[in-house]
């Protein structure tokens, strides 16, 4: 599993444990922009593979959490409406009793006969080969998200959900998402207090 990048390693314990508002807004905007770079490209490669649409669908929603939370915090205020819809949907899909990974594997089985090269030959010789390719794409997705930094614990939690998802640690991904859901379920005020906290969450152990 990928090692997570440290949050702002240049900051020491002797320095402030809280960003200024200007610092927080700048770092958040940068995070939102960075998420639209390599992490977004990795997500699109998953979707374009068509190996399992359900995996690509969740990759998009989970990765999008970071962007929605961090985008223009001074006006969008943590993106409560957007984030709540996404965490509710992720919880519904990944938390169902049937089993998310089971559904993904069944979709690979169904899709396999239709995954062809341009010349009409099978793209993958077996379900195992298709699954290995999807895991490889997931690893790239995890690596891209692991290079993102978050200005607070909320942003880091969203980032870590994407890393776990890409590494096929679905229980961990869902646990991170449900932690965000704990705050969205409490309403806008509780969510904004958490998502816009300027404390350098996770920075000091």
C-alpha cells in the first residue's frame, strides 16, 4: 500500500498549529486544482478501460470529494450540498450488504466478452487478467491521490479515502467516507466547522 505523503513537512512543532485564513484558502484552492490534475487523469483511465463501470463510478465520486471540499472555501464553504450528496451515494453503493467488491468482480465477468481490441481480438485472456489490469489502474489512482496534501484533517480524510479505494482497501475507503458523513449528517453548520477548520489536523501525530 502506498505511503501517504506528509502534510507540509516544512512545518515544525514550534510553529503555529493553525493556518491563517489567507493561508488556508490558498492551500485549499491549490489542493482543488491539483486534484484535477494527475488524480483526475488516473480516474479517467479507469473509466475508459470499461473493465468495471461500477469501479470507475466510485473512483470519480470518491476523488471528487477532495475537490468539492477544497474548492474556493471563502465562498463555497466546504461544498456542503455537493459533498453530502456524494458521501450519501458512496455509502449507499459501497455499504450495501451484497458487497461492493463482489459486484465489481461480477461486472468484470459480464464485461469480459465485450472488451475487444481494435482488430476484434479479446483484450484480456481471462477475468484474472482484466482484474489485474483494473488493480494496476487503481494503484495509479491511489499513487496520484497520495501525492496530494490537505490543509486540515477533513481534507486529508477525503484524500485517504481515495488512496484506500485505489489500493482496493474498500473497507478503509468506506470508513473514511463515513467519517465525513458523520459531519454532513449533522447539518451544514457542523460540516462547515469541520471542513473549514484551520487546524493543521494530523500534522503533529
